[in-house]
C-alpha cells in the first residue's frame, strides 16, 4: 500500500478490525467486542454495529438488540467526562435527589444528556457501591462522596 | 545460599515447584515449609517473611495499613500512602516500618482509614497534613494521635483500637477477616493467612462427593438472595450428566444499597477464587467465569491481578498441585443490567445475548452456560467456602441459627450513625445491628423502619426490631435477607415514597420479556406516583394489592416475582401513610413535596427578606413594613426558604 | 413410549412423557389461552396467559413450558387463575390501541378473542402511559403498527427459526421494549425480503397484509386452498375470496409442502389476478395486428397450423416448451399431447436450465 493510501485508513477502524480478529470464532464474544468498540469510538455508531455483526456473523438486529439492552452502551456520542449520579437507596434517603437537581441545573441537562460544549454526559445510576459515603457520584472512574448541593460546582470546575 | 525476596521464591535449589512441575505440598509449604527437606536456614527465611506479612503482636516491625477500597480511595487514600512513604524515609524508619495498601474495612463513612499494626491503632478521616504527626507521635514516639481516633457518637468515648470500636466489637468477621488487613494485590499476603489451605485440603484429602457432603453439613446457604442450600446446589450440578461443566461467580452486585461483594472482591479477591476452585473440584468443572459489574473497575483490576498470580504459582491451570485437576477462571465484565443478577439472565449475558431470563426448569445445574451443567453462586457464598475447609463444617455450623448457619455481611446505610459493612452471625436481632453496631439514628431522630433486602425485600417497622435476622424469619415478616442491604429510615422518610423509589428501580430494570413484570410494574409505579403527588384515588390501594399479587405469582423470574415486595410490606406495616396521602392529601413524613405547604409565621418573622431573596421562583413577597407571604400557587416547594431562614419562621405542613 | 397420568380439572388424563401441560390440555380439549405460544416455534413462556394452578407449586406456572409429570394435579379455571389471566389481559389492553373497528385483524385477533372471553373492557389502568411509535408504511406488502405489538416475539422466532433470516429482534428493554429490524428501521430499509412469515404468526394487528386492508373481514371471506402458480415448489396457501374476488393470500398451516412459509411472490403477488392488463380472450394476428378471437376460432387455427407443419416437415419439427408454473396435471397433458397426438418427443420446460 502506498503512503498516501495509508493516511486514508482510519486508525479506529484498524483497531476494531484487530478486536474482531481477536474474537473470531470465540463464543460469547458480542458483549466484550461491543465494550472494546465503545472504548475505541467513545460510543457505538450504527456502522460500527453493522461491522461487528458481519465480523462475528451475528444478525445486525441481534447486535442492535444487545446494544440497546445494556445501560453501558451508548448509541450517541458522549461528552468528554461521564458524570454518574448515584440514586441508590442510601443516596436516595440521604438527599441524592437534591444533589442531582443541582447538577442538572449546573449542566443544563437531564439523565442521559450531554452538555452543548461536550464536557459532560450525565447519567443516573442505581448504585456505585459506595453507600457509606452517600450521597455520591462518579466522574469517569473517580468517586465523590458526602456530597451536598453546594459542593457540586467546585467539583465540576475541576473537569475541562 | 540465596535469600528469599518474597514468600513465593523457592527457599533453595531443592524446591522444584513450578506450574509445569507442580509439587503437591506447595500451599502448605508456604506457611510450614520447607517440607521436602529439613534445613534450619530455609525455615528461618520463611518464618522471617511470614512475620513481615503478618505483623502480629510481638513482631519487631510496624506496618501502616491504608484502606484503598473505593470509599477511602475516593477520599484520597492512595495519595496518603505516597506521603507516608516519604515521611517514613525522612524519619529514617524505612527498615522498621512498612506501608501496606489494603482492601475495605467496611467503615467507609470514617474514611480514609489508617491502622497501625501490631498495636491495632485505628485512625479515621486521616488527611495529608496528619501524616507527619502520625509519624512523629505514633511511629517514633509510640503515642496515639488522639484527635484522629474514632469517637463513638453515643458514648463520646474514643476507641483506642479498631477491635474496641463499638462498630467492630459486636461483629464476627469470617468472610471479611482479611479485608482491610492484607494487601489484596499480593498472593503471598493471602498465603500468610493460611490462604488456599482449604482448597489444598479439599483437593488432596477429599473425594468430590465428600467435599459436597462437607458443604451440606456446614449448612451454608446462598448469600445472593433466596438462600438456597449451597451443598445441595453443588450436588445437583455434580449429578448432571455432561462432559463439560462450568462454574460461575455472580459478581453483578446490583442491589442499590449493597456493596459487600465489592468489598470482598477489592479486599480479598483470592478468597473468591479459592471458593470457586473448591466448587469446581467438587462439581467436576474445568472452567469458571466471574461476571462482574462494569461499575466496579477496581474489583475487576484486583481480580485480574489475583487470577494472574494464581496462574503463575500453578493454582490455576493444568494438573493443579499434581492432582490431575485442571481449572481456569475468566472475567466477564457486565454491561449494566440489574436483571443479570438472575442466573439464567446472567448466563444469557455471558453467552453474548440480551440478559433476558429463561424459564426454569431446566435449571442451570442441568443446562446452563452453553447448554452445559453450570453452578452459579455469588461472591459472598464462594468466599465463605475456604473457611469451611480450613476450619471444618462443624466449626462453621457453630455460628448462626438452626436453619441459617454462619455469618452474613450487611450493608448498613441510610439514617444511621455508623454506616458501613457489618458481618454478624445469622440470628442477631435488627435492634443490635442498628443500635449497637450502627450507633442508632442519625441526628437523634426517631427510627421509623428498616428496609432489608433491596428491591426484592421489604420494610420492617419498630415493632419487629427484635426479630432475629435469618432467611426464614425475614421472609415470614415480609422482607428477605436478599443480598444484605439494610437501609435505616427515620421519621422524615415517607414510606409511600420508599415504595415508589423501589418500584421505579425494578420497573426500569425489568427486561421486558414477560407481560406482568413489563406492564404490571409500570402501572404500579404510576399509581404510586399518583399517590405521592396527592392525586391518589380511594380504590388505588386495592388495585395496587391486586396487581402486586398477579405480578408476584405470574412473573417469569425472581425480579418480577419479588418486585411487589416493597409495596406489599409498606402496605402491611404503614398502610396509614398511604391512607393519609389519599384521603387527607397529607404526607405524614413531610417528604412528598407535592403535599407540602410552606407558610411564614408572622410572629417569628424578622422581615430580613432572606427567604424572598433566595426563592428560585420569586413567589415570596413582603418588605420591612409588609409581612412576608408565600404565594402557594407559584411555590415549587423546594424548601430553600426554610433552609435559609435563621429564625425558624418558615413553617412546613 | 412411557405414559404419564395426571389430573386436569378433575379429569384423569394420560399423555406421553415429554408432554407439556399445555399440550396435555389441548390433547384433551381443555381450552387454555395463549398468545406467545406456537407449536412450530421455540417456547419462551413470556406472555404468561397460559398460567395454571398446579398443586405443590408456589406460583402460577405457565403451562406452555411446564412439563407434565406423573400424578400432577392441574387446575385451569380456578378463580385465582382466571383473575390473574384477566389482569394480564387488562395490562396488555392498557397499552394497546382500541381501534378495533378499523383494525384489519378484527375477527382473527387473539387478544380481542380473549378480551371478550374474560370481559376486559380497556377501562383498567386507563390514562396510563402508552407507546407512541411511528407506523411502518414503508413497503407495499406489510403494514406494521408497533403500537399494537404485544411483544410476544413470535415474529422474531419465525424469522429466525423458520426462515433463518434473523432480520427482527427485540430492542431496548422493559416498558420500552420494541420488536423490529436493527436500528428500529422500517422494513423497507432493512434486510427483510418480505416473505411475510412474521405476518402469518402475529396474533394481533401489529403485522397485517397491506393489500387486504379494508378489503374484507375474516367472516366475509371464503378461503380457497390452492397451489401457488409462481414456481415449481408447489406451495399451498389459502386464497381469501370475497364476493368472487381474491383479496389476498393467507398461510394454510396444513399446507403439505410449505406449512405456513411462503415467499414474497406467493404471499403478496396476487395483484395479477384482477389486473386490467390481463388477457381474457385469445388474440389472433391479422394484418399485423392482434385481434380478439373466440376460443373455438383460436384452437382451430392452432390445430390447422400444427397439422400443416407436421405434414410438410414431419413431427420432429415441432417442439413444446412448458412452464414450471403449470400444475403437474397440465404438464402431463402437454407431454401426452406432444407424444400421442403430434408424435414428437421434443418436450421441455422453462425451469430446466
């Protein structure tokens, strides 16, 4: 392949092809492949789902069915930071809803929404297992506990 | 002779153990070795390393333990270790003091938690600026840093060691024994605590049927919800014909308000692997899967490390400990669906399908993963197993009640002073757990109810606080042990709102396969929302009860069959709250905002205007001469005025 | 074969081992309502309408996936069972449009049939949330109204298990579950080939034959079993005839070759029957123009010409080409005519190549 053509190849596509090759013929590959594809693309575009279906020899309707069943999978682009507000039982009884309200106001989005500047995607989750620190939230992999509405703005400001 | 750097190194050239040339005594050799030869030098090396790992009373070295579980890590405990390492070096203590990252202590509320071994000094809410003081005062000076000690909120007394903090004093930690004490990322720490001894014993001294018999005798029941006898389950899977069998560990801990599995996975991952290995040997399986929530990245990381280490020393792989037994474990990250806690849905998910439950029978023990006989237990169940084989079934059956043996971990949360993980013998009363261990209700409020067992469980009132907590008693009372969430509710919690909360959860998590769960939970939720909004109708309670009965008796899987429990239990014990919402349009707990009215008490009002200034919808009018008034038609009942008023002049009714 | 004896509604019945409770009931003419069950498809036990009371079982198990066992005591019509079935129907109807007057399925709708039997009016849970999904009117063959779908999943299984296509599946979950092609696309933009198997198994009006819309009710229609003229496979189906006019085709489960399976041509290619472009009389070319003629006139002309050719050039100068679309009887007659009357073995047909 000439150098010019090389530039035309999308590195993400190459990665996806590698993932698909690695799982070829393996049982139960669909969910891990979707997880890896989402890591590569940040979400699961329709074309990627079609390619995964072809690659794993699974009807695309089933790929779509699985992708829409699990909460982890996103079919639309996500913000740079994923903010997960916990509304588990412990957080619920310790004022999680008020924290959520504040975050919604700060960001101007609701559950599942992404801010216009693409900085945050807001998700409500059932429990992140940090109940001792309720109310809690998670930004990317970082857990924030013992939240109160007035602490929210300061934490959000730390994220570009 | 070369000295051993870690416990895993061979003591001398006479040790031949590798995964390819396994030695049957490898595990026992870790703590009692060398066994194949007699050499005082080799023995001394092993003992030296063991002492370092255990830092027991009388040992020369001190260890500073930092909790790095999710709770404490979120409060910055990993950074604290770096600072401590630097401070120790600065003070020239690096020969006699070591630091150790550990798993969760279960007292996340008080994190970051730091423990000094062997003295067992227990420091809570430690900040970076406290580290030099700990070094100077405690490690060098041998004195406790008083202001970092945990003070019991009820007695006002400081606990000198973790063992005498009331939170821990009444607990009996079997499964959580290593959590918070060993480094979960080092298999040698686990070996030092007699790790894998139970597995080696089962593998080498017992036939598979004897292993199953031992588990049956221990009385262990599944810790994931329904409490099915574990030995019986293993036996069914062993009896199923099949050339290939699987072991699954359900680590999809999805109950909102439960995090014991997370703590065990993060704090003592090898105990889960050991339990799975014993089960695999008993059943005749050679492959195991751990299905772990993707929301638990740290747990997945530590499991990956633990599996790799077990493979490197030959405890996973082929011909384990020269026994001919082969076993491998793989991790599957869940993708976010609560229903995958149901075993047939979990299996569908591992197979790469939508996590929709299948009709049983056939049970997974007959036809499970890829149609092969499969045994599925949850994290806590598996991590109980090594202890049964280390200490014997009789020892284990010595804990608990007649039909519920051993201990159970509860996640004590909500409106209680001490929140965290609590491991107690089965049969302890709710009162002891909430008031003795939990230290009573937060802020001196009045206890109203305790929610047990998550979305499948129920709420129990004060009159049932003396019930012993075991599988059968709780079911009779309309709740269940479930995964072990214990959420304490006080007088400010509305019980209709709690029922609505759980229904909202199960309704969202319904897979949609069967009609009663998909459509029925939706209609139940709509009714509950209506009631909490003050739009309830007289016949709503009857409709709720009818729907609850049908959803319970006709749904396909456990999720639907138990989804109505929070509604039924609150209707049973707190029916008057439903009636107050429907008939009087009042929320007795003053929690349902649609049913609240805010007014300003003219006598108490000092006309400062703070309420009007902060009102988000500007519905408060008044000035220095006119009394402040809230326009009820515009008020959104956010309660800001009440929070801001310094004179208690805003009244909520 | 091993036989089991069980008691259903007080009657002692014997069934072979491996029979489900539903099969045992149906073998003995004990009615059980079902929506997601289909004897030709995998049982999923999802609609829960076929629940029964079985002694010793905790809940109300679905009969379609419960194996009959020796000594089992089953009750199919207790108050608890009937109440639960009624509630399940109420739940389905609460999320189903009540436009039965214009629904093509009226008269053959299973949901309506059971709603009638259990007196479900649609008043329960009125005012609750309902699905509002776009109707798929993207193609000339199948009209898909996802709002009428009761999520029984039979169409998915028919597409996957009978046709081996897998064009359809469930998507989303819980109350928001839908059935359809990938990305919730309309059929026309999916990989669907319009065999219509999904239509043939749909118990409600979610999937209907578009060309039959407004053309006739099941009770007005005479079903005439016939063989498909499109190819040589020999599929059978029912022509739906109203007032002497074919309004459409439906599967006949008894069809010996194909069962309910059909292809797009067989199921939806009937418009030629009443096409104005169809020839209804023979045409004879006179002076370069085709002119209508009577059958006698036309047949005489053909006989005359064939006779002339045979006399002048011999029988072997004549060959006959027949069609795979003709019936066996027609093709038999054609070759018989060639061999016995014309005296030629030059016989062939269009599907041979």
